[in-house]
C-alpha cells in the first residue's frame, strides 16, 4: 500500500493542547504507516498585525494536492482571520478529506467535544451542589462554533432554572490570557453584587480571572468561585486548583487519524465525531479536594527548565548579533541548539534571483523555487546551495517519511526569507527554546540582509520605503504609517480610514499590449494616487496591482469625497490618453475605530473593493 501523506496545520505547537495532539497524531500516523507534515505558525498579538498577514501563508509552502488527508486545529491560530483563510484555501484547493479538531468547521469532517451538554453540566453543578443563583459567564470567541455552543448552554440553563441574566453577567472574552482585569472590572462595576460564581469558556481565561480577582483583594473560592474548560496543565497548577471540564485531547488526535483511515479504506464515516467530556471538580468552585502534589512537582521542573532557557537565550541573542554572514549565523545556532532536542534543522531560503525583478510584490511571499542553504544538527553545520521546487518542501534525497516534519516560516515583518523544516523535533525538551530561537534567527537574518544590501543610510531609506516602479511609498512605508495611526488611535481615539485600491485589467493589458504598457498603467495610477495623498496619511503600492491609502478621518463623507476625486481624475486621464486601453481602479474603504482589529478592518476594505470590482464585471457582461 502506498504511503499516505497527512498535512496538519496548527498554531503555537509548544502550548499544552497543541503539543499533546501533535504527539498523538504523529504516533497514530506512524502506527498506520502514514507520513505527517506540520505547518506551524506563531501568534501575532500586538500593534504590528501585518506580521500575521505573512505568517498565515505558511500553508503555501507545500503542494497540498500531494496530500491524502489534512487535519486543522482552527482555534489554535493566534492570528486574526487565519482560520477563515486556511479553511477557504483548503476547500478551494485540496482534493482530499479535511478534518477539523476541537473547533467545529462547516463543510469538513469534525472531531469535537460535546460543548453544549458539558457546559450545562458545569453550570448545574454550581446550581445543585453550591446552591448559587448569581452565576456569571466569561464567553470565548463567538466566531467559533464551540464558543457559541458554550454561551448558548449558559443562557439556556439559566433560563431553565428561572435565573435572570442581566447585561453585566456576561463578559465577552477571546480565549486568551489578557482579559482577566477587564472582565473583573466588568463584573464588579456592572452588577450590584459580585457574582457568586463565574463560569469561563476555557482555562486560559479562568486562570487570568482568578489572578485578577485575587489582585483586587477577592478570595477564590471564598468570595467568588470560578470554573474553566479544557483541563490544561495550568488548571492544575493554579492556586486553588481550577475546576474545569476535561477535554480528551488524545482521543481527538486518534479520532482525526481514524477518520482519514476510514475514508482511505472506503468505510462509512460520520461527518462529525462528538466526544464526551468529564468534569474535574477541584477547589476553585468551592469543592473541598485534597491537593494533588504531582502537578506542582512538574511545575517546579518546568520552572527550572524555563530559567535555563532564559539564561541560554540571553547569551544566544548576543552571540547571534556577532554574526555578519549566514554561515556565521548557522555555526552560532549550532553552538546553542546542540542537545536541546531540536533535531535536524533545514534552512530553505527564497530564490532571490527569481524575485529580483519584482521585489516589491514578492518580498512578502515564498518563491516558486527555494534554495536549501544550511542543515544544522547536533553533529554540526552543512552549508549548501541546492535549488528545488517549493512544493517538494525539501530537495530530493532529503525526504524521510518515517519522521514528522515541522515547517515554520522565516520572515521579518513584511520580508519573507523562507522557512525552516525541523525533523526529529523533541517538543517536550525544546518547548522553551523553539520560538525564541526562531525569532532570534530571523532578527539576525534581517540585520545581515540589510548589512549586505545597503551601503548607506540614504540608500537604506530609499530601498526600504519607496516602490521602484511608481515612486510611491511601498508596503514597508505603509506598514510604518499604519502602525503610527493605530498607536494614535489607541492613545487618543482618533480613527483612520483604510482604502483598498486595485487596478482593473492589469493582466489584460499585460497579455494584450505587453508588460511595458502594464507598467505604464501602474505608473499613471500611482501618479494620480500620489497627487491625492493625504498630508497626514499615505498612498502606497503594496504589490502587483494592489494599492492602499491611509488617512486620519472621523467622517466617512471624507472617504467618499476622496474616492470620487480619484475616480474623476482617472476619467480625465482616459479622456486625454492615447492609449488603446482605459485606466480603471476599484476602490473600497473602511474605518478603523478604537477596539477594532487592524487586519479585520483591512479585510473589510478589501471586501468592499472586490464587491465594486464584481459589480463592474457584471456591468460589462
């Protein structure tokens, strides 16, 4: 039987759930003789949201048509919009079954927990066992089905027992650790009495809520009881230990592989496999339980490992800073990864010759061909220069289907260097080193790139911020301006407008009249946008036929007027032009206001622009 290839897309593999399910999937795949490849991404939580725009394209590295099955874990992606991007991409391009783990995803196979009934069980525990009637809820991400199911279970259960749910009893979180203080402030200020209990949609939020309540002088569980969901290791380490719902992560990984195996063998398979959860009643809900010492012993060992990793990482960064070439950097990396469980590291870089004629458009993308430049293992460093098709992931002769392969991209903001592939990765041993190592390497790669390419500060500024064809600011300059506008928005509340502009018909012009005319059309549109660039904003070419304008504004009529002015000047250009084609652009705008996610606002502007493009196309037909 031919070896079946499985692609797994998952975020932040050093986190507890991800590490657990990765180990199970790898073991189960090995048991049935399948090969596994992981596309891994890091979270992007901060002002520079554009980091995530490239990070999500890690799935572009392999040729997905070569896989016999795909497993995704949508709620592990700490990047706004990544789940939607990956799901749409696989539905459109993959020709194999796709299985979603833990987060329900329409249109694919699913392995999920019984979110609704398990959340009902937890709430009824507070009602029946503790006789509470003021039970609050900290909801998770409502763009995910599990978040919606858990919230609905809370609402239905409270209604079933005749308990009111005023506005102040529900706080809408996001499944992450950073909302505890805001949630406590909400529950305290929005209610006459502090809730007797708060049921949280996951453990991360519950742990942060416990810490925030204690920081405010409240005692858990004496003053307020708290429960979580997932039964992560953090739940056991918490003081008091956290009452939670245990999700059978290992069974989920096994079930995902089992679904693929059934489909490969032509056996009947349900679209959704729903696993039962079980409660773990500990001290945070008010139940008296003996303290389990084992988790704290593990915590002590983890603390020791973390301290070693931090000490190690400090000197690692200093050592990397002294590297002036890629070869020096690789040998420095070898010094610090030796014995850390990172296995074999294959550094695959973009083919710079392939994108040298269009750096502005291709800087943030993987090239079709890659170059394996270095292999770093515990035994040493091998420098290479082997060119290969990116869809192969590694050159011929370097494939070993008996071991899982982990891919993570290497990029600094909007510049994509390539990716690194890990084989024989020991997650448990390397979890405190892995992410820091990758980011330290990227930082040094960027410094080396600048050192090699730029000979003066003025050249650096010009190359970094100006599009060579149109002389407009480029994507890097746009990112810099957007960061400043977003920081001001967070500081002062002054919103800004994001305008997505796409030149219509560039492919037609290139195919019919040649690329010289295509460039001429781009230059003409660039001149119009430059002429109408806001004095406190920017008009930039961000790649190919894509442009973006940003400017501070409080009134949407300003954006409407700006769009009308640009379209009027395009029409005037066409009237006096002798070109055999008409210049045309589709425009869509959206306002970024305080509390909004910047990437989400950019996507909304893109949607509106594409809607205009679609309308134009229908009008022509």
